């Protein structure tokens, strides 16, 4: 289970161990609404404006819910194991997720695009945070003698269609040196 308090202090989001997230009024203790979608949620975080709630858990996806409607507004898929922590930047524009797949990922909260992958080494991150205005990231890892690791962003992998790859391969035979060079650089960025 997980919980997060809204910035205005009026609402708390609570994820139960059997699945589901419910919003409660902090003054009365009454249930306000149940958020739809999502599986078993291990971590929650309200957006700085209090209008959104992000949660992640056992189904390897982070969800952004509308506090007002309770509906899923966006999904962040990319982890290959449980998501253990989520953290939203103070400006409300970026989301960082950490999972049992030993991955920390940074996302654009507005459009759901993965911005960067952060290397954490051989250990699973238990908690993640954005520091220094959201340009640096801290992950708590289970490593003897180390409480946390400051992470440097790496660009997210480029996902190209088979058609784009064929087009780039065709450009390698172009008469223009600039076209050949650009195609070579884009193919090289894809990795081995």
C-alpha cells in the first residue's frame, strides 16, 4: 500500500494492497472517489498543483490520474518489472520512476514521452527523487556502504520503424554527402 497527501492538505490518496486507489477527505475521513484503472499500486505522488496523481506498481506501468474525474489521463510504459517509486518535479513537467528492473526513467508528464534513462548499476532503486530543479536525480539503492546514487541522464533509446531503417539504409547510397552523413549518424545512434 501507499499514500500521498495533496498539496492543499484536503485530500489523501491511499492505495490498498489488494489493488485500487481511493481519495479521502482529510477533515471527514470520508471516501471522495476511487481512481479507475491501474493494478496493484506500490507508490503515489500528487502533482504540485494537486490536479493529478501519479502511481506505479505491479503492472510495470505508471499512471497519471485526474484528481477531479478519477480517470487515467496518461500511462507511462517502459519498465519491465514492478515500479517501486515515482516522483513529480516541483514544476509539474517531469516524472521520474524507479523499478525492480534496475531502471530509473524520466518522463515528460505532459505527453508521456520518456526523456531519459538513468543508470543505477546492479541494484534496484527503492526510492527516487528529483533534485536541483529537476536536472539531477537521486536514487536510494540497496548497496553496502551507499545510501544513494546521484544519477546523470542518458537519452532514451530511439524507437524506429522498419520503414525508417530501410529509408536510412537507402540514404547511405545518396549522391549528397550530407544525406549520407546524416543517415550514418542516425543509424549509429541506434546502437549495435
